[in-house]
C-alpha cells in the first residue's frame, strides 16, 4: 500500500514555551511580546477574547502589546524593515499586495474627484506594513513560518 505524500504528519506541532522564547536572538521587549502573545492564545488570541472587559483585559492587552518601534520602523521603511528582519519573502508579497491595492484605490479616488484623498492614500502602504510587522515577526521567529504569505487569520 502506497503512502500519501500529501497526508499530514503524525507528529503534532508543538507550541513554544517561555524557555524556548528566551533562547531566541531578539531583544527583551520582543521576548515579552512573544510570551504575552503565547500566553493568551497566539495570533488568534482565543484566551484573550475569553477575558471579560475590565482591568484584567487591560492588563492582558498591555502584556500583548508589541514594541512601538516595530510599528514606526515598519511604517517608515516598509519592505526594507522586513528585509533586515529576514522576512524578505513576506515583505515582497506585502509590497506587491499594497502596490496593487493602492493603485486601485488611488485610481478610483481620482475618477470620483477625490484628488485630496488620493494624495493621502500614499500612507496606507506604510500603515499595512506597520500593522503586519509584529504579527509576521512573531510567526517568523516563534512559529517558524518562513513562507510567502504575510496575511494570517486574525
């Protein structure tokens, strides 16, 4: 009987623990973010969503907050930020996606007479990089995702 080469492996994928995160070659602030994200359910945040609104949820949100420098640097440098962090594949795909998306948005805005809004749309690419960078860096460093797709389920 032949084995299916596309079948899932029998070995389950293990989630990293705090000690494994401590061994990563990132700053302490990134380690704090990774541990907070891991504590509350990873990228999907299932455990965070279960916390009722109030002081506990605010404390959890502070624990899961990524470094502000990541937002700012990714906003300003975009693809080059991803390149420096070693995520060039994701950065390239995200750059192409934002280029295509912005081309459509700006064209539509010009066609409907929104030249002023079209001029401000140039910042949307930086916003996309800024929002995606911490999540992509978590999936790259902690989960070992070295693929091309920058978009993961929210």
